[in-house]
């Protein structure tokens, strides 16, 4: 059995367990919890492809989220395109914006903090553009017409949304596994660990990073498109504001960067935590993000390898003591 | 082409705003130049200082300019402790970690303000708020004119501290040669924290000059973060003269591009400049080396 085949087992178990949730659980609040946690996992997976595997930290991943969301909404509202046709276009738009930003930043050698700030500037530019033009509804945003049913990629209950989000997250897990075991993934991780050394060995760092940002952009755009279908509405601050950039980044960091399961673990942990605080303190705006921020500081200070890293350290310690 | 009679007031107002930007950027470039870290929490710290000024005024009737005596030392202490207790310990020697930690601090501060003060935008009204003065045909709000003069004075004090005092010499030594500074007996952790404190003290001063002509809400710092980074890369990372001139330049660019492109699209000019400088001239207009 090859390593990549061995990785399939846990993914199948996870997918089956998550797919059974709507049959076993009747509570709307719990279904909503799972849907939002999967949505958060997808964003964290997207960020993880570029930062965890590729070492390129983005502070403006909302630029891809918003691109996907606006492509999805504008195609349906302005051009009357069916949601199933709009979805692949939204993903392609996310990948295209990724290639565009990657071509500009990587071509000119922006790395580390400078790359992070550049992505943030792109998110701001897109927010201002979406806020200005009538095609994107300017400051008011876009609302997609209600048409419940599979044909319009909208559902009566939450179960349908859960399956759509789950399909994306499973695809994300497959991409993570592929990066762990494929040649492209090895190149990408080599560039992350030492770009000069990787290049000396013949890796085309520029093209490898471009590939990563395109995949990451498409995944984040999928989250944006999902958001529009789930909540039927998008505006410039929601789409390109800092909130989803932060959620993607914190989810991946808390779970463990550069791992297949880290983003999923991190997103579920974050959502559990923010639900618990909502129950404890009531729905005060700001509390859950405040906890995200504090958690971010603590994780970087004390557990730079995230929850998955902590778990792995615990397992190896137990094994040693036997 | 617009008339000069419209253009000059726009430039004059831009210079006044740019002076505030310059002071914010001076703090940022000092922190970058010495610690070689990008302080992403700079905007959030400015927001904290603005709330400080606002509370001093509404609760205790302290004039914003008198509040300088409180806010500058308070922000210095805040910065010193932040570097010493949190940022310095979290770096593990990696730039990305510091960026992430300061991002985390920014998120905590911003949302703490949201919890404590709600999302409402607050302003203060002093006797000067609505007065204007005539500068060669351009009407400038008095608080902005005071800010322009005050910022230049504050910048002069900062430069004098850096050039003349032992602390300034230690900071400059540390910025140039970390190992050497250690060898001659400079307490590195202490001087790092002092630099961070001075960087935030600049924000304390900027907040006192800014608030009478501006507003405060929990996300007010976001607008300043990218502007300040733009100025710092434009002026050359770590260059004081660059930060001053860059600040004034960006203030004018923002004001004039707002005039030509409209209020919404006008903000785009700054971010485009930021990306262009990063890509084509990463050492900045005044920087000598990378």
C-alpha cells in the first residue's frame, strides 16, 4: 500500500461521518455549526496550500474569497447564469486572480512580510473597486434571487449545504494529500524550506509558487461562492474586508500549518470555541474575533506546530515511554 | 484640468493630513529600522491612543493638546511592555512569527474596543473644531494647522533624541550591528523595548493632534496601517527623513486623487503606489540599500 493510498482511509471515514450528521442530528443549530465549521475548514485549507505548504503568508486571502463570491453573485444577478455554471467560473476567477497577484508579486521577488502586505493591499484595492462600480452593486452589494432547489444550488434545509461544503472540504483533503505525496508538492515544500537551495537543484520556484497560489485562490473562491449560495448576499466589506482573511489564517495556524488535517481540526476547534464563548457571554460582537486573536498569539508563542503538532508530540511521547 | 484655486486647497489639506501620516510612519520606521520587524499592530495601537484622548476629553475634560502629557508616556509604557512581554518572546527568530503575533495583537485590541465602546464612531468637539484659517487662499481647519506644526515639532524632538542622547546612540548601534552592540554592553532586550515604546509614543502624540480633526472607532486604525506601510516603503525602510517626506507626499496624493477620482475610487491611489514601490523600487525613494 502506497502512503497516498493509506491517507485515503481517514478521509473516507471523515466524509462518511460528516455525511451522516444530517440523518442523526435534527437540531438546526448543530447543523448550522457543522456547515460553518466546514466552510471555515475550506478557507483554512485554501490558506494552508499557499502558506503551510508553500511558505508564502497571505494577509489578504479575502481577495480570492470576494472574487469567488462576486463572480458567483454577479453571474447570476447580472447575466442570469445558472448557479451550476457560475460555480466553476467563480473557481476559475479565483485561480486567475491568484495567477495575476502571483505573477506580479513573485516575479518581483516579494517574500515574507512584503508578500503579506502586498496581498493585503490587493484585497483593499478589490474592496474599493467593488465599492465603486454599479456592476457589483457598489456599496449596497448584490443579493441573489431566492430559488430553492438543486437546480439553483440552493436548499430548503441545511443538509444540502452541508453536503456541498463537505464535498469541497473532501476535495481540499485530497489536494492536501496530493501535496504531501506528489512531485509538485515536494517542489513546493522545498521552495518553502529554502528557496535558493530548491532553485539550485533545478526547481522552478516561480512557477511552483504560481501553481500554489492558483490552487489556493480557487479553493478560497469556492468558499466565497458557497457563502453567496448559503446567505444569498454579498457586499464589499464582507467580501474583501479582513474578517475572512483572518479566519482562514487562524484556522490553519491553530490546526497546524503544512499538514493535511490541520486546517480541518483548527476550523472545528475555532468554531467550538466561538460557540462556547457565545453561550457564555451572549452574542456580543467582537468577542469571538478577540479570542481568535489571542489564540493566534498563544499558538505562535507556545505551539507553533498547532493542534496537530501537539497531538503528534503527545503520541510520540507515549510511544517512547512504552 | 482643474483650476489652481481648487487644487491648492486640496494640496494644503493633503499636507496637513500627511503630517499626521508622517508621525505615524516615523514610529513604524523606527521599529522596523531597529528591530527589523513589521509591526502590524501599529494601526490598532493608534486606535487605542485615539480612544485614550477621547476618554480623557469626555470624562475628565482634558484638552487634546494637554493630553499629550498623558498619552505620550502612556503609549510609551504600553509599547515597552508589549515588546518585552509578548512580541519579543514570540519571535523564535522568524519574521513571519512576529507578523502573525502583531496581527493577533491588532485583532485583540480592535475587538476589545468593539466590546468596550461598540462600533459607534466618536468625535470630540473642542473650541477649535469648526474654526478655519486662511493659508494663501486655502481654508484649513485650525486643528489640522495645529497638527501640522505640532507634528513637525514632535519629529524634531524624536530626531534630536536619536542623534544626541545615549539612548539614541544605543538604538542606532543596535540597528546597525546587533552582535557588536551586545559586545559593548548594550542591554539588547531593554533597548528593543525602548525602541518599540518610542514608536508607540509617536502614536500617542499623533492621536492628540489627530482626534480634534478626525474621529475614532474600533477599525479606524486599519486605514492607517497600509498608509503608514506605504510611507515607510516609499521613504525607504528605517529612514526618518524618508518617512517625513513620504508622509507629506502620500497626504497630498490621497487628497488630490480624491479630487480627480471621487471619494470612493480616490483611496485606490495609495495602494497602487504601495504595490508599485514594492515591486519596482523596494529600497524606497530615499533608501540607499536593501
